């Protein structure tokens, strides 16, 4: 079945460092790919998405490119801040049909120290 | 515009007790979802409702029931709570289709003793 695998955390960084969180997926067809972020004590919110191969999603300095050849959707940010400390979830949604069911990775915690 | 609201925020139950988690959205979304979040396992779909009047099982439906009361409201019921149902529960909603953003509520932290 469909699945999403993320790198283990926590990822601990200093401010202004470069952040990469790896995400790979297994799916039939052409899924849509998402990154959601969860700040402490809150629900998830969409960070960015890509709906077809080679699309790049971007938001708040974060970027991720939909790579069908490597089935990957790695999240990157060039210069992190303490406020980027959160749990990041990669997710996919199957194409077709009228449902938006998401399959999530296990989440990766990012801790940014001043 | 409150988005997705959930009640209660916290709940402690004893094994065998029942309870209903409430969820409502004011964004006129067709689709609604219930997830549980457990450490190291991400979020797993319990049940979803693609549109008013329909509900379907997700990945982990055992021990739960749902009701799509109307377009706004989607409740999750635990008939006989078990310690394995200790988790954080999130409700979400979206427009129909696989490309749309899901909007999440703040979550309910449930402990079953």
C-alpha cells in the first residue's frame, strides 16, 4: 500500500543553519505531496504542496520539489530561526476520486537553538 | 471565522467508559476527517466523510464510530474506551478532491486509564 517515510529526528540546528528533512514515498499513480507543520500544542497546518512531478512548493522560505524519479519530496530551508522549531510531517494524497485522504510520515522534530 | 473547532480539549476516561468527541467547521467544506496521533507514528486516519451523508473507514477504525450530523459537524464516538485509545485526536476538513489543503482543529488529548 501507499506509504511515506521521513528521516528520524530530532534534527538539532543552530540559527541560520541550513535545514533538510528527507521524505520518500511509495504510491501507485501520481499522488499529490504535502508538508505540514505542527507547532507545540497546536494542530497541523499546511506548509507547502506539489501536485505533479517537478513541481516546486514554497512558503515562508521553505521549499520542496516533487521528484518522481527518486520518489522524494525533501524539505529545505536556507536559514532557520528559533521560530522554525516544530514537528514537520510529509504526506501524500492519491490522485483521482473525490477524497483527500492523507497518508502521513511519522514526523520529524526540528529544534533550532539560538 | 473559527475554522475547525473540537471539544473537549482534554479528557480522562476509565476503561469501558464511552464518550463522543465533537468537531465542527465553518468553512463550508465537503470533506471531514478524524485522525489519531501517537508518538513516532505520525497521524493515522480513523474515519472520514467525503461528503454530507457518507462515512468510510480509514486505516485504524476499530473501536470507533462516527456520525456526519450535517455539513458542519462530524463526531467521533468511543463506545467502550481502552487504554490503547490513549492518544491525541485531530479533526480536519477540506474541499472535495485530492489536491486541497486540510485544515486541522487544535486536537483533543484523551487518556484512558
